[in-house]
C-alpha cells in the first residue's frame, strides 16, 4: 500500500514538471494553428481562412509593370526592324527610276488629256506608257493624238543690251532668261561685229552670271539658269578700228549636263 502511494506521488510530480517545461516553440505553433485555420462547416463546403503573412522575398515590380515594359520593348523591336527593311530614298536611288519620255498627247471625249509614249496600238485600242504606268485606251474614246516636243531649256534675251564704246573695244551688258522646262548649263552669250560687206571684225563671248550647280562629275559651275529664272552677262569685244563697224549680231548657246 505504501509503495503504491509513493509511485502515484512520483507520477503526479513528473506530470506537473512536464506541463511547466512545455516547449515554447510547440506552444506557439499550436497557437498559430488555432488562429490560422478556422473551419466552418456549411453543409459540404469548408472555407479555409489563413492569417496574412509577409513575403519572404519582397517583390519590387508588379505583374502589370512587367507587362508594360515588355510591350514597350516589343514596340522598339518592331520600329528597329521596320527601319532596317525600309529603303532609303536618295538622289542616286531616284536616278535609277526611269520616267518615260513624253512623246504623245491624247485627248479623250470627256476632255481628259493623257501624256506619255504610245507603247502599242491596234484597231480597237491604244496602250500608252505614262509616268504612273501603262494605260489601255479604247480608240472610240479618243478625239485627238498629237506628238509632244520633249522638254528642254530655251534661253532668250531680255530686251536690248547696254553698249559701251571705248577706243579699242566695246562692252555689252544685258540679261537672258530661261523660258524652257529644263535647266540650261554653261550658258554663253556671243557677240559678233561686222563690216559693211559682212566681213567679221571682232567676236567674243562670256558666260552668264547664273546659279551655282554641282554636277555628278563633281564639277561646279555658276553659269546655269533654272527654268523661269534670269541671269546677267557682260561681253567685251576687242576692235582695232571703230569706224568700220556697221552692225552687230548676238546669239546665246548652252548645254545640258547631269
């Protein structure tokens, strides 16, 4: 009996010590489990609620920010690819484009005028090459077909020149104008002095004071005249005897260079 009582007391003492020395981590885990998980029995559905906790690795960018950066990068790639594949239009490239020479002008019944070069024709229709491509025209719609002179420069004098007479030479000053459709290059004015029997006494020429032009050969000239523009000139002609001069003639020459 006494031995049994002693064993019971020892058991109660050990149980009390175990309850007081409970592991604090285990106790905290049990407490967290009770707060974290709450089960509510709604028929067959069970709703689990969890306590919010901070992320171990903090996220600096949201998913929407990442998507925005990806879209911006994609747009830059598309722009770069389009710039790499698009042809560059420069002067050398434009020279490779062949523009058909205007040779014919066709007037239609509705008043339309078509300019180009006739490529082929038969009894019923005409195929004409224009600057926008080939056009097929029914002959029944054609009123008139005429040839067109090719565009070119045309230099004319603007009135009479000023004549300055000196003992052994004469100076002529004036203006010329380009009434044509193309630029005139190396425009030169020529003066001739004649005797009464059409024998030449003196002849000389001078380039006009025109616009500055750089050609494909790297040659630079300042004696060109663009369409619709004017330029001045000054020609000095040496003559040994002023008394035998009976009349004066003049003309202008020019060239076309690329």
